[in-house]
C-alpha cells in the first residue's frame, strides 16, 4: 500500500481486524483455503463432501489430523460398523481404517477422507457400503476388492 493517509488508515484497519478472533479466522480461511469446497464429480450432496475434514478431538485427547500421516485414503468410522471395517480390510494396502469416538460427530456415522484430508464421502445414518465403494471408485479401481 502507498504510505499516504488512506493507505495508512487501511493498514491500521486490517491490523485491528486481524487482532480479533473472527478477523484472524477470516484471514486464515482466505490464505489457507480451509473453507474452500472442491466440486467432486458424482459426489453426494452432504455439505462436508469436498471440504477439509473437521479435525475432531478423539477420546484419547489426540486429533484426527494426527492419524493421517500414511498418505492414503482413510475410512473414519464413528459407529464401529463391522461391514465398513470388513470392506476397508479388503483394500487395506490403499485405504486405512480408524474406528473412534468423538464428543460431537456432527451427525455422521462414518466418512471417507482423501489423502489430502478432503472429505470424499459421509454416512449420516446407516452405513451403506455401496455408496462408500462408489465414492472410493472415483479415485481407484476396485476390481474384485471391497
């Protein structure tokens, strides 16, 4: 910005805004793209699909983000679905599985995360393996697996 009075006023305004919690959140969102939603072709209409995953705090005090260091898809199961665990076991070399409990699971029973932490699929009610497979098949061939 130019060092004229208007530029200085804008600089002070932005500095004051960034000193607030809401202002900081706004700029972090803009810079890091946290609130950006990717349009995933063929994806379900759930509001979290295509967005960065919520970093849930798990019952052991750790956070979900700390469990995603393997660089592969991750099925996160809040409902301990045996069907979902078995389906994930069939592709375990490419898809991780985590059964966990969180305080507020935002109405979800399970979700599939891409390696970059973007939500690819959500089960709100009953876990439907066919919809999980469909979401996963957008990125990998499942021939004979799952």
